[in-house]
């Protein structure tokens, strides 16, 4: 059985990290703390990289 019906749905895997990065930035901005832009950038880019990796792995897997 194929892990995902459509490989394009792999974006959901990376969206978790990107949303975590956005929430991480929002909490710091709303609370008027010093915003850790490096951490926000790394979490968002981790989401992009994870979704690309998930797409490649799922697209290359057999459909049986």
C-alpha cells in the first residue's frame, strides 16, 4: 500500500515545521521578547526541506 494517496500531499509533513516556526515567531513578537530570527528561519527552512524529502521518498516508492 502506498503511504500517501498523492505524493503532492507530502507538503503537509513539512507544513508542521513551517507552522511551528511561524508560531515561534508570533509568540516572541506578541510577548515583546527579542525575536530569534535564526531559529524562525531554520524552522521554516526545515519545513521546506522536510516536505521536499518526503515528496522524493514517497514519489520514488513502489505503489504495491
